């Protein structure tokens, strides 16, 4: 069975999507539509912008969404997912890919999400840190006993967990995790504590936007970050999407469940190969691939 997976923030690179724009009339049309919807020329930043310009949350999130979704649309009849999943932001790309959301609504929600997260980040200094080489339960325990707000945020693969919270609490937790034997506990260059209680203002803002958006019956299940289970009910999809900003990304559990449900090939759609690497670490036997666009011009 074909599982299509969609990357999240961090996969961006300068020049992303330019090959699609130059070689596919459909892609060009969708990119231009995106410029109109966003009210700024995101294509200029994607195709020619600096790494610094691409790192701004309000640019990064729509840019990755656009690269993933437009690539999926250019695959035509060869795009036949039996199941989809996305890592954090990638969940929105996955929902357009399986027909739950249309292109315009998906892009508007991603843009609103990025701006809401940016605002939440400015309320309180916060950050995230990658923890390597410890069992999940040890990391969870340290988070629980550390003073301040710090939680397990991304279950990326066995032995790789990202924690999220207040700057001081993250620093304290990192020291404690190294003492517990973590191979690394490294603060990440991110704007704030994504997938933690500190994103509550963003969750509330996005909840209203999601509630006012029409979701359709998907053409295949999505394995959502919050539950790691197959979901096809529109109301359930919405509720999970709202919870996602303050809840952990259960990527390890999602991939394991997809494999249990019959996934044999994981195809990553969008910039980079990060998710393929994580899938291999979760299950060495799994087959992975990158979605590639072939111009028929």
C-alpha cells in the first residue's frame, strides 16, 4: 500500500519549487494563485530568497505547504495514496492531498497558523531542543519534574525526541537529560515552543479559522499527529487539527500504525528527505522514495 508523507517546518531551501514553476503550466497557475491569496510574492522568496528570509515562520510554513501540495498535484494519475500523513505543518499538505481541504482553504489556514504561532512566540520567550539517545519515558519523566513549562513535543523516531517550552525550563531539562545519559540535548534555532501549552493563544485563534472552513470527505485516511490513528471523519479531522498546536507530534507512532495497517512504500512529497530518514529509523524494512515531477512540456 502507498503511504504519502508530507514534511514540516525546517525542510525549506532557497530555490524550492522553481523547477515546478518553470516546467508545469498547472504549477505556475497555482503558484500565481498563491501570490494573490497571500497578498505578497512568496514565489520571489521561495525561488530567489536567502535562507534567512525563508526562515521566517510566516514565509516558511506557506512555502513548504505550496511545494508539497503543488508537487502532488503535478503528479497527475500517478498520485494514488492509500493513506497520508504529515509532520506538524505537513498535516495540512496531507489534507489537501487526500481531498479533505481545497487548495485555497488549505493555504489560508496555513498562513493564519503561521501568523498565530508567530504572535504566540512573541508573548513569551520559548524554544525547543532535540534529545538524542534516550528512551521516551526517561525524557517524559525529566520534563515532568523540571521546574517551568517543558513538554515532549515531537516523537520523531526511537531515540530522537524534541522537547518544547520556556527557555529557562528547556535549559534546565537539557542539563538533566545529559546527566541521565542523553547523547545530545541541543537547543534548536526555532522561534518558539511549538506543540506545547505555550501555543494556546495560537490554538484558540486557529480553532476559529478551522471551524469556519469547509472540510470534505477524504478519499483516503489521514494518520493525524495527535492520535496516530487513521481518520476519515471530517469533524474528527478538524478537532485533531485544532489540538495539534498544543499537543505532541506522534510521528513514530503514526508510522508504526501505518505499517500495521499495510503501508509498504512511504513516498515523501515536498522539499528534503527528512521524513524518509525517520521512517527508516522507525522500521528498517520499510521502502521509501521521493515524489518526483517529470515535465511533459
